């Protein structure tokens, strides 16, 4: 086939519609007018990306972006091999759906000051079912970052061996790795800095910890299970929540996941407000809660809090509230569907964790740091009154600033004690504001509240 050498270079952008993850490749001139099916085969469903790098069709630092889109848009075998498109996924160019046998349209675009043709393909999995092979997904993610992940485990275990069939050795290995996860920050600021991942998978949470960041409870559960599954430990997920007394409403929770209808669901969702893990090692059942965020490191026989007609609660305080958390064993498919839902089907999940779940941007042993969105001075003063009510009734102190800085006695103390977290919080402003205005409308400002918890 003859090609027009005078035509501008052609680029192809794949974007996962649900997560907004995207990658851009240069298309060989011979493929500029290829069908969608041909583009998928040559530029998406490729196990070995090295030929694309060698041909200078993708930059080396963009490979991870392509791999992330592959993991979302394509089916995976349990061994981690790539398959075809996720069943039910729809491919679009602009607003128009495009079938595999069609040639995607090109649009004129500017790339670093150069005129190019762009094939812009959005992959919409909104109508796809919960079809991920978690075994294959984790296998690909482990092999991709094996060296860093093994290094994290080696540093955490400090000589303890991963022996799930040897009681004492296996328990000690698990305890040390879980404690390393617990020791990482409980934070949301990394959703708005760096890679700006709205919700992290287990491997992404571990890599974030290696880089000095952290995660919230459901991300830490995935992180710990991701690691210990690799070493053969038997575990299952546990749901918990404030005053979640009595049997867990499993059918109602499944209905919420399937319908994505959260109306009137508060009483049921309190059962999965928090997550943890239960391990079985040589017949011993151990409850492991590696969350942090002022939830104590729990590594204990699970019978007291999971067994019997009246399991005992664990008293915790995340933020300014002291609550009794009741723990319940959860079916693994329900738990993984919950994680998948948050990763894929809640567009504002980054803001939900900060505002709706009242976790702010960071919770340490001594401080809660939370953004204060406002449009007017009156709105800011109303937020200050709310924090004053919350803190005075609990004998706590707080600073509140209408602008994005950590001035004031508590803010300055927080900066001295948590310099890395402080920098990340201050760096999160632009993306946090952009995300907030995307859902709430333009014209907002962001202030900061710093609450002293002890």
C-alpha cells in the first residue's frame, strides 16, 4: 500500500473512559488508515512492547501507561496473558461509537508545536460486567515490578521467612509485613499529586509506599493481600463499620454494587465502611488490620471480634469521632467487587474519600489535615463553625485558613513533624481544586483545616 510521505505524522491515543488512564503512541505510516481491529492488534493487545519502543513508536517512559490501559481494556488469563477486548466494552472516536471493522477518523492536532494527525480512541467499559481475573491481573502487576515489590517485602520481613505452612515463622513474617503496611501514611493527598491515581490497586499502593506515600484502608487491604497471596498465605477479606451490629446485609450490598444506586443505602454501607483481613496459618485464625489512621495495629486471634453471636467491637477514632467498629467476614467475590467498583465505577472516588468519608488529606497520630472548599467568606465561616463545634466538644484544637497554606501554630507544628506530607498536601492544591470544580462548578477556593487529635 502506498503512503503519503508529505502527510503529517499520525498518533494514536488510547483512553480508558472510566479511570481516565491514557497513553499515546506514534502510528507507522502504513497503519494510518488501518481498521480499529488492526490498531488494537498492533498497538494495544501486544504482549511484548519492546518492538514498539525500538521502532520509536512509543517512548520508554510511556510503556507503563500503555500497560495500565491494557490491564483495564483487555481480558487476562489467570497466568496474566492478554486476551481480547473486555466483553461489553464500547470503542468511540469522539462521541461516535466505532466497530472493529471501521477505520477510525483522524483529527488535526498540535503536539509540542508540531502539526499531527490524531486518532483519539476512548474505551468505555461502563456496560461491561465485573469480569477481571484478579489472579491474572496480580500476576501481570507482580512480574512488572517484581524487583521493587520483593525489595519491600525483604525490608519489611527483616529475615523472617514466608512460610505459610510453618506456624511460628509464617506468623512472624506476616506480622512484620503487615506492620510495614500499617506504618505507611494514611493519606489521600497522593490522589492529587504525582500520578494522580484516583483510587489505587494493591500493587500501586505498595509502590506509593516505597516512594514515601501511603493509602487508605481498602487500598492497604488490597496491598497486603496482593503481597501475601504471592507467597501462598490464605486470607479472606473482612468488612467493618461503626455500630454495624448483627448479620451483614450481603444481598443488599450486592444489589448496591450491581445497580450503583446508593440512595437509601447508608445503613447497609456502614458494614463496609472499613476493611481488614483474616488469615489462616496452620489452623490459627488471625485478624489483621493494617490501616493506621489512628486505628491501632490489630494482629490478634480473630475469634473475639469475628466469632459467636455477640462479637466484640474495636473502639477506634479516625479523625474526630470515636466509634465502635464491628468486624464481619465477607465473601471474597463481594469484597473484590467492592474494590473494583471504587476503582472503576465511582467517577468522583478521590473526592468521596476526602469529603464524604471525612478522611481529609492526611490522618496521623496527632493531626487531621482537611481541605475547606468555599466560594464566599460566609461559606468559609460556616465551615469554621462546624470544625469549632466538632473540636470543642471533644477538647481538641484546630487551625483554619481560607487560603492554601499551613500557617498557624498547628499547621507549623505539622510541617515540622511531617515535612514530606506537608509538601505533598501543598502540592495537591491545583489538581484537587480542578477535580472539585469539575463536579461542583467553577469559582471555588480551597482553604485548609489542621486539627490536633491529641
